[in-house]
């Protein structure tokens, strides 16, 4: 990854960047009493090397499920991986110009090796993502035991005893653990522990945690929300992943802390040359930090494009409505442009534009046919009939100005 | 920008709610006997007025006491200090101001009687009988989380009709009709009467909460983060609805939120709270257009704005200090980017700074604290003591903190640190009802620095005997 285009630069030249992941026609359903819920229904998008891709949408639009399917964290059952594929190129495979791997098909063991190593995830609520019964040290150390046992064994040189090797992978049985407490092994076990401590402290320092050694000894409840999120970021970036999935990492935090955490993620991303899939419901935030944006609604992608394109000239009526609904300085009280109605049920949906029930411009075709994704210049694509060209046989909607 | 004039002609000029120096301290209990070992100062001396027909915004980060204050005002928890008045006329308010200026023992019997009279009629936590019922009818609250504030085992008809039943307003068919009209006023309908809360979406549930709050046709509603659990498109619906209802019914709102954009949109006047105190107070135009407190500025800078072209999100360093042991002077000085020596630097700040260099405090054995400004740190050996002494004296201490240091001396294994004591910072009017508690903008801040120490420090020591206790904790 020494290409000059790596880093966060202008939107030009991004199209030529190599891909990190490519999602094609992803379908994830859930079995429910009422029927099959089409939570993610034919989603396709790409993540390019070194970019921050924003996945935006409201509650229940399938953005978190999409993200979790990258590392197969959607519980199954009730979840069903109903179709599609997620191709993933790690740095190595890109260097060797080898074929991508399909994250939905690889065996479980391979997935375990990728999870937390090549693809890492930061979760929404740092309070729930950390185990309250384990110290910060042991939670961060686990990443190293899982994925970096070679690095742990470095100070032992070439000839490592088998027991130590097993200890560095956390594969010791109880009697082996007992052995490690006995004099001939005790010193080596201590050396191993010190090495892990060193790696953990290093990882914590990366995320600008003051006093990493003190923090390591503490438990999650002793830390503030912002600090816990830093620990999670340290955990996620410990292995220098190719792809970082950030699922609303700052929703549970105060604005002043949120800004710091975002600064930190951006800085580390630049340094580690990681691609980020940033999931958020907060449009203004996505506008600040993402290079490209994918807007989801009710399990479908309705608009994609560079941040510039989408935010300066939103095309889909939903995107427009969403942007107008964010209160800002120029709004008058009581004149916020609300989108009427609520997100539709996703149980066995019939073909139709998912937004037709709330769309003020919907015409007959919107209620009976799925809109295709059409390109509207640059990288900007949108799934709305208003941008299709008509041959005269059907009425297409025309978008007038969104609510005055 | 304010569509309703703040004073309506039908009544004498009065505030709907007057908050006067309200404090809410929660005891920290410890041990088998539940001995009280400290107080969490959730709300610590807040004063403001809410005038009829206006929306007062209360904004701040989590843990700043805004929700607790809302609960005190709505009568759900009694304040531990200060007074909250309901429908206090300007005349009575002026009288109270006059009497409050006189110290308690010097008041005449007449003045005491007058305070008693006003309290009995208007003071929320001592109201009783009819006055209390009037207050309860007229002050309602909408909670943040509609999941936990609507009883999952009750039908909408019971949820919304309950206040009407309790106050014996209606029963039988009339009750149902009243509930239907309430539901219609919030955009729901008759078809929703016989459903349970779980059958509704978040936005609809919040509408039910609003309908319930409107049931007794109140004058004043506390809105405690009414939209923070909702999506933006639904949030916009609810905000529009709230505004419409206010216009129709002449409601007065206290709008509590952590979202600056929402508060700015909804409020006529705003109080920015930090750690239990009001940092800045003013009309929403003044506050956002011309903030006079670094905390307000920081909040504004950290808030991403859709409308702005530039991306200038900036955060604050550090975390909110514990409200059980709030910082001296200005409570924001520990995180303030423009703190001055007069802002209240104290021993805890020195310790917090030392903690960043973790090796320095390794040998710490005890802290003898004479006051928050004066303490002795004991170390295991002389070397670490002298290292700490040097670090405080010569290290890259923040310049403001260094200037506030009165003395650092190392004697054997202990380091004696003393800061110049300061007064607490108070809110000051800087013109047109715009209040700020930042020394950079107030007359308090223009006082000579350092203050004349002799009289000052003896006063403080007398007033604060409890703070001279000995602890061996490393930090607060």
C-alpha cells in the first residue's frame, strides 16, 4: 500500500483506487412470526482503499445488519443470509493480485482469522461492548493472543518451547496453566505476560489514552464513555486492519467528546491507511467525515455518491427530506420539513419503491415496480423513477421543490 | 423570532416558573450504617424565570444536571436548597428579591410573614391542598424515553385518560371523547384507543406522551429530551407538533436537550448548564450569535452543522469532573482552552496534571488536604518527592496554573503545594439580559489578580472546615 493516492485527498482519482470490499446484491432476511422480514434486500456497494464510506439511514433501514454481515455477526437463526456476496481483498491478496474472498462463503475458521484482524469493528455503545468482569488489559490482550501470537513470541527468539507457544495462543489446558506457575516455567510465563502488557500499552497509547498502564489495570465501569470508546478503538486497530467498521461509534457520547473521537479515528485512519465503513444516522456528521455516502432506506440503497455530490445536490426525495429535517440556523420554528408517515413494514414486501408511502411525488409506477439504480452524473446514482427517461407509455414522477 | 409575546395581557405580569438558587444534592452513602460521606451536587444554585408563552431551553452534556432540574421544577423530586415558585407575580418577585438581600436573622417579623405568605401560595415544594392540585394540573412533563414512561400494560385510552380520571374531570363516554380529541390534536385518532404502547413506533409513542401531558390543559410543560430517541424525520414531525400546540394553546415550555440545533430552533431563551451550574444564559439569538462563555463556544464548535460549508468540528479535552467534588472557581476551568490564573486552579488540577506523567506519582503514599487549594503530598522517598516538586515548579505546567501557584516547597519526603484561593464564579449580566459566568467577560473577572490574600483565605477556611479533612486518594 505505497500508492500515492492513499490517504484522504480530493474525490478525483478515487474511482481508480483499488477495492477493499465489494458487496453485491446482499440479501439478509429474518424469520419472524408475521413472516420473513427483508431487512437487507439487494444491497450493492463498494468500499475503496483508504476511503471513509458513510452508510446513512434511519433506525431499521438495515445499515447495521449490512455492516455486521461483513464479519458474519448476524445471528442465524433467526437471520438468513439469503443471497449475494461480499468480496474482500486484504492487503496481501491485493499485493499478490489474487482473487478476493467471499466473506459469506468462507469456512468459520477462516472467518475467525479475519474478524478483528483484517476487518475490525467498533460498536455503538462502548458500555455494552466491553465485558464488565474483565480488566481492560485482558480485553485488549485477547486481540493479540488471537491474531498476533508471533509478535508476542518475538522476544523468545527462534527456539520457543511448545508450552510457551501454546500459552501465547491461549491454548493452554488447566494442567498446563498449573505448569506455567512452577519454577522452571514461571520466569518464561512472566516474560510472556510482560511482552503482552507492552503490546497492550502500545495499542492504548496509539489512541491517546493518558496513563495506559493505569487504565490497563482498571475495569470498564471505572472509565468514562469517551475513554471506553478509546479502548474499543485501540482494540479494533491493534492489528492494523484493512477495513474498520464503525457502527455509530459516537451516538452514546456527548458532542464535545464525539468530536475528539472522530478526530482520533480520522488521524489513525490516515496513519494506518485503513478503509472505514462509517455507519450513522446523523447526516451532519457523515457530511463532515466521509468521502462517499450510501443512503439506505428500508433495506435498499436509494442513493450513492461522493459526499459533495450527495449533500450539495441530493436527488432522491427521501435524501432531500432527511436533509431538510435536520434543524439548523436558517430554519424557522414550526417549519421544519418533516417526512410524514413512518418506515414501512418489511415483512414480505411487494415490488414497489419502498419510499412510495411517504413520498409526496409518488405516482402509479412507484407503487408497483421497483426502481432501478440510475447514474446521474459523476459517481452519483439514485434509485428513483424521477430520473428515468420515459418512452411515453408510463407516467414518471417529477420532483418539485421539497416542501416550502 | 418569538411569535408569542412573552407577556399576555389577561393576567398581571408574572413568571410561570421562577427558579431561585435551586440546589439538588444527592447523598453518597457508605457502609452498613449508610453513613453519608459526601454529596453529589447534581444541581448547584440555578436561577432563572420562564415567562408565559415562551420556551426556555436547557442545554448541556450528560450529567450536567439538566434533567434533575427539570424533575425538581415539575415537582417530582424536592430540591435540597433554593426555591421554585409557580406563577410568581413580578411584584412578589421584587419583594422576595428585597427580602432575600437581607440576611436571615436580620429580617423583621413582617418580612418573614410576607415570605411565608408568598411561599404558601407559590412555592412548589411547600404547596398543599388546592394550590398543589392546581400546580399539578398546570405543570406536566414529557419524558425522553417513551418506552419506559408509558405503562406497557395499559391501553392508550387509559394512559391518556388517567389524568382526567385522577382529577375527576370526566368519566364514561365523555372520557373517551375527551381522549379521542386529545389524540386527534397530536395526530393520532380513534382507531388508536384500544392499543398498547408496544404497537406504536417511537414517534407515535411520543405523541401519546404529549397527549397525556395535554390532558388537563396545562399551562406549562417540561419537555425532557422529547426527541432524542427519535430519527430526524420523525423528530421534525414532533418538533412541528410541539410548536403548533404551543401556538394553539399558549403553552409555556421548558425544553431540555443536549442537541444544540434542536434547542436553538425551539427556544426563545436558553440556559447552558455545566456541572450543575448555569454557564451562560440569554436569548437564543444572542447565545448562538455571540457566545460569551468558552463552554458555549466549545459546544457550538463540536456540533456538526449541515448548513455550514467548512468542516470545523472541534472537541474538548478531558472529561467532565465529578459533581461530587466539583472544581473550585469556574467549574469549566479544567477543560477550558482559555483559562486564566483567576479561574480557580487547585490541588486536584495539579494532581490530575501529574497523573499524565505516570511515573511521577508512583511513590505517593498520602495526601493531606487542608483545603482544595492547599495540600501536602507525601512520598515513599525523597527522590520522588523532589522530582514532583521540580515537575510542578519547572515542568511544562499550563501557564495559567503556574501563575495561580502560590507556593511549592519540598521538605524531605513531602511536597507542599498551595494555590491562591479564589471565590466561586457567579453569573453576571453583560447587557440585555445576557448572563455569563466567564471571568473573561464579567466585572468579577476584572478584579485585580492576585486578590488580597490575607482576609480572603481566613474567610474560606472558616467557611469550609469540612474540606480540610485528610484523604489518601490520588484524585477526586
